[in-house]
C-alpha cells in the first residue's frame, strides 16, 4: 500500500508515493557485516603475582679454625664436592699432642695421690679435707686432659655437611689464628629463594604455595618450587612480607646470589570460563560482549574475573562454546547480521561436487 504526500518545490505541487514495505525490505536485505569471532572455552587459571628475589644456598658456611696453628695439609680442591665429615684441613698437631701427653701425666699423678689418701683414710691417718682437696685436683686433671683431647681434635677441620667447597684463602704452611677464613662451603643440591610481596596479599599466603622463577643465566628455562616459610614480622618501611621458598637444583644450575623473577601462584581455578580479551566491550560502567547467535550479534553483559595476557575469565553471562566477536565490534550493533571470517590458517573449501557437469565452453 502506498502513501501519497504532496510536496511543493518552487511553487509547483508534486505528489510523492511512499512504500513503507519497500524500506523494511531494504533494511532486511542489508548484507551481513564481516567480523572475527572465537569460542568461549574452559581452562585452568592461576591467580598469581610477580616479584623479584635472591637465590641462596640451602646451607652455607665459611670454614674457619677454632684454634691457632700452622696449616700442615689441605685435603680438598677448590670447587670440589665434599661429603659431611670429610677432612678439609689439618693443622700442625705436635704442640697439641704434647699438651695431651702432659695432661695425661698430671692425671696419672693425681689418681695416685687420691688412692694413697683413700688408703690413709681407712686407717684414720688423714683428714676429710685432704681427701676432698685430692678429689678436686683429680677432677681438674681429668678436665684438663679432656680439654687437650678436644684441642687436638680441632686440628683436623671437617666438612659440616655435604656441599661444594669454594675458593681457599690459605696455603699450606700458613699460620692461622682462630676465626680466620679458610674457604666457603655451599650446599646447592636445593636452593632457597628469598623475596618480598606487598602486605595486601598477606591473607592469601600460605606455606606450600607453588611458584616458578626465571633467571638471566638461563632465560629459556623455568624453575619450580614452593614456599616453606613466611616471616612473622613485616618490614615497617616497605610494608612487605618476606617469604622463603625451596627449589630443587638437581643439575646444580642455580647458584647462590642469582637474581630471580618470581611468579607466585596464589590460587588455582579449575574449569574456568575463558574468553579472548579482545571480545570485551566497556560501555560506561558496564562490560559487554557480542555473542554470535543465528548469524546475528547479541549484546550480552558479562562479569569478569581473573585476567592474563590475551584472556579474561568470565564469571557470569556466557557459557562454554558461545561464540563471541573479537574483531569488528565498532561496525555492529545489537541484532545486526554478521558473517564470521574464518581464521587465516583454515583451509579454503575447494572441493568440487562429484555430480557437477563439465563447463559448457570446454574445448575438446
């Protein structure tokens, strides 16, 4: 049905016929807008934070002498792996052996004197005070002998644990005093990692949380471990909490003092709905995506969760398998017809029907 309207242009009157149905038909026949889309999938997401830290040896000590003496022998090579109890250095023992012999002789004399006084006491020929004094001298002699024995044993310095011995600071024949550095010993079969995180994460920290690190020495490798201790006191200046983790180091690639980039996993979410980050369309205070339903764009509000590069968790609004627009949102509106462009790596459909007739103009 046509609507007739009169129009006046330069004094002339014209009758214009308008067909509303034709306008609707043209609108319905609007070609679909090409867009790119991707499905919503389920994945395991990790809520994590990043930090920096320093690697430390599982056990570390600087080997020092407790007594003075001349270095008689070195029993290790620099950089060598040593076992617990293995001798590392021997000091000259002659002086300490002489002291032990002197204390042994003094002990024998005091024992003899004490036995004589006991015999005299049975005959009532001595006083109790003399016996007590003799007993005290005997005990002192025994203690002196034990002290000499301990000093002699300290002339042989042993490894306190399994590890790798470092660079030595002394040479054979050198005279060392108590407390002089000899070499460092590091246990690197497993490593400790110290790092700090802001106090806002304190409630979400716990022993046993997994983490991964990367170091500049091996940029293409990832080393995994777990937290085993949390410092009870926070730093008052930085408002951070100190964490300590342990990482296996079977190949001894990690070394004490290395700078580490830490990725700490606070929470692991299984079967989380994940959509491409490019699909998110913010409108004011609301977040939307365009779903593709029956070749039309449907504007759908969503609630977001965790984010990671290129992906975002969907807490509400979508289901697994929903197709969402990732490119072309500015060209479409709610209800607009769309055509999904296949990804570039998808092979084109070049198959020919088996019953198709040959071309009419083919030359024989």
